[in-house]
């Protein structure tokens, strides 16, 4: 009953160590601390809290899931700026706030999807442009640049700089991809190309929160583990031949 309930709820056992969890928390603290001060230069009163709220969600992605597709720079930049533009437009041209607010979020989701920059906190940015109060609405389309663009730049710079100090964390993933992994899969397993993964992902017909690079890396690590496994004596059979699958002197 307990296991069935956990599966239904999508409960996950995170295998990250305590160091990783504390590093993520420290990065999020630093990012929001700087964003808070930068936002106060452009938005006054209680409206600053609504503006910063969406960046708090971004901090979770950039520091807890730095290698995820939703956390990459284009997702952060495009997600927030497009959503801000949509939110300001809805606030300006739809007088009824009860219609403007959901319209802003819905249109922002569509814009992010078509622009390939899905970033969940963008929905909060679009919403804050509508319900952020008089101070936010007074900014008009300047809201896109100040404070949204400024906040985006701040959190991305902090994410790049902060994650750089930890060798197992690289942001953006372009820096992680430069880490040397074996370019050739283990010979005993069929080679899976980049196109194969693209096709497999397209079969889901929905957004999958994992990059093709991470899938390839997982595949390589699994095949390396399998190839390293030694055969047991009781698994040997008469009339069969066994090899490590290597060539030349490595055979």
C-alpha cells in the first residue's frame, strides 16, 4: 500500500549526497540575496516581493538542477523576458484582471513552448506583471528590462560563477559536455547515435526534463559498468567461447 501510494504520487529517492544538497542551498541563498538588492533599485513597496518570487523559483532550478534543460541560459532568459512581455501586454490591453491574469500565464506557456525556452518560473513573471500592483504597472514595458532582465543577468552570472567552484557541477551544460568521456561506446554493446536518442525522445510527444547529453552519458556509464563485470566460474558453459570484446593486444 505504501509503495503504491509513493508511485502514484511520483515520490523520488534523491541519491544526491549532503554536500550537493548544502551547495544547492548556498547557491540559491546567494542568488536571491543579490537579486533582492538589485530589484529594490527599480521596484519599491510590496511589489518587489512579487517580482523576486519568480526568481526564487529560478534559483531552485539553477542551483538544485543546474544540468536540467529547464535551467539552461536560453530557458531562463527567454522564459522570463517573453513571459514579462506577455504579462505587461495582458495587463495593458485586458482591463479585467480576472481574465488578464490567466491569459498572461496561458499565453506565456505557449510562447515558451514554441520558442523552446520552457522555464516554469516564467509563468510567475507573467502573473506578477498583471497583479504586481500600481508600481509594476507604472513601469509598463520597462518592466521587461528593469527589473526582469537585470535579475536574469544577476542569477545567471551567480549560477555560472558559483557552480564553477565545484567540479561535479557545471553551468551551463556546455561546460559539463567539455569534460572528457570516452567517445566510443563499449564494443559489446550496439552503438547508439545522437539521432537515435532524438527519435526516442520524440516518441514521448511531450517535454522530457533530461538532456540528450545526459542520456548518452548514462548509457555510457551503464555499458562501462556492464563491460567491467567479471564472469563467474559457474556461468561458463562447455562448447562456448568467451572474450572481453577488445581488439589487438587488449584481447
